[in-house]
C-alpha cells in the first residue's frame, strides 16, 4: 500500500511539473521532490523494511520544502489576500487562541491555499487510504 501511495504521489507531482501553467522555478522544485520520492520508494523496495517514523519525517520534509518554495514563488499580493481571508475566518476565535496557535492555524490556512492553487497532493502517511 505504501509503494502504491508513493507511486501515486510521484505521478501527481510529475503531472503538475509537466503542466504548461507552472513556472520553471516551481517545476524544478517539484522535480527535486519527485527525485527524492523515487529514492525513498527504491529504498523501500530494496530493503523491504520500513521505518514508518523515518518515512513520515522524510515525507513531511519534502512537503515543507515544496510549500516553502511555492510560498516564495507566489506573488506577494496573493499571499496577502489569502492571509486576510484566513484572518477573517479566524476572527471569531482569535481572542480565545494562544498567539502561537493562532499563527500556526493561519499558516495551515495559507499552506492549504498553496496546495489548492498548485494542486499539490498531501504526502503524509496520514493521507494514505489502504
């Protein structure tokens, strides 16, 4: 199931990479992610032993790297618009949230918007449907 999941994520990222709408800097970023996912898949195929903690850490790092690159490549005015929308949606909860939780929730909102805009799949094993 994990090998199939990794193959599906590789295919999804390759499809986005070859899209005519994607900027070359984003395409390069996604190509690097695909290469790393292929390495991970090959390692699992060869060893047949899976450290789920290490795998999840690798997938999280790849996803964080993709999101950081997308954030850098997204026009600042778009990020500002999304942040305003996130703040608007969180307005009712701001007073009851600790500042660090509020910031994390807002960051999660922005990450969701980046994934939606660029059609980036979630890589975490928590999204694996066996």
